């Protein structure tokens, strides 16, 4: 254990924090260490057992503090590797009146974007995909599934389906799907979206670094070309703690009188 860790998690710091429950005092110690620069983004955290020993508290108490800081995006847990310092939780307000890609959304907010590809393949359309995209049963589609990040925080799981005639090689998509479609003359100009509140299953929650059954928004989007042909069918799971979808409403003329 490093000297720095012993300084941060000295029992005197716990006693001096305040009269809040122990796990909240531990959270405060970690946040203050980040504010002072003693803990920086990417630093590996000491183990739960080590912190519990230094502070003379139970591992359960430390685990609760870690769990809440992970939920807030302050700490990041990597399976088989440990717990690391993250950063403040990214919170995004997304207007429902504008059709943009995830990459465009994040760049407009000054956030860096990354993607982890989960799958990219060409297969025959499922009955649901054929219905949504107005395809015949024998037509093929390109499927792209990826985990989307903003400032290193996992934000959404995105599964897009594109008719093969518009995208015959899904591997050409590296960042923005809409940019690739636009370069080939197939950029969407309008879309129909449906939002559902859901609880994340275990595999989805693991990818998004939140507890199983955490709240999320499931967004179903069908995008269309200028001639009315559907070009994209996407199902996306957005973390409920990172996204607020905003709609601007106006009073109908007949109701205003």
C-alpha cells in the first residue's frame, strides 16, 4: 500500500469528515482527495480490504461507498482489474426535435466520444426488421452493435440495422454511422422515435457499469430518406442517470383562444 493511500485514508480523516454515516464520510474523503489532486483520473484505488483496515471500518461499509461512487461515475470498476478513479458523471439533455447521431450530439457538447464494437455483421433480416424497414423476407441487412462512451463514461448500447443495399459493409463504419450513410448519398432526413422506460438486464447493466435492473430508456428509432424509404432501424438503451430527453411544446391555436 502506498504512502499516498495511507495519507488519504487515515482514520483521522474519517473522524474529521462530519457526523454523517460512515459510508458517506468515505465518499467525502475520496471526493476531497480528487478535488485536491491527491487522486487523479485513471489512478488505481486501494482495495476494499486495505481501506477498511486503514479506517477501521467493515468491508461492507467501504463496498457501499464504492458502489455509490461507481453509480455516480466517480469510480470505475473493471472486471478482473480493480477500481479506478473516473470523473464527474456526464449528464446530457437531448432534444427530441432534432435528428442527429450520437457522435454529433456529444461533439456539440464538447465531449469526446469512443465506441466499443460488440458486433458487425451482414445477415438476413428478421421478421421485425423486415417490417420496420419495408424489406422482403429474403433481403439482407447490416447489423452494428456497439457500446457508446462520452468522456470515457459508458452512455448507451446501440444496435442499428441498415438494409444491405444502403450499407453492404458494416466494417466501414468507424465512428459516425450517419456520416458514412451521408457520404454514400443515404443520410436520414427525418425519423420516428418511441421511448420506453425499462430495467436493464444483467448483461446490459454490466456493459453500462451500473447495477442490474437500473433504470434505462429504450429508444426505438426508424429513420427515413428524403424519398420516404426507411434507411435505419435502431434500438438503443440509454442509462437513466445520464440522459434527459427534452421536448419543446406549444399550445395549439384552437386551445389558446
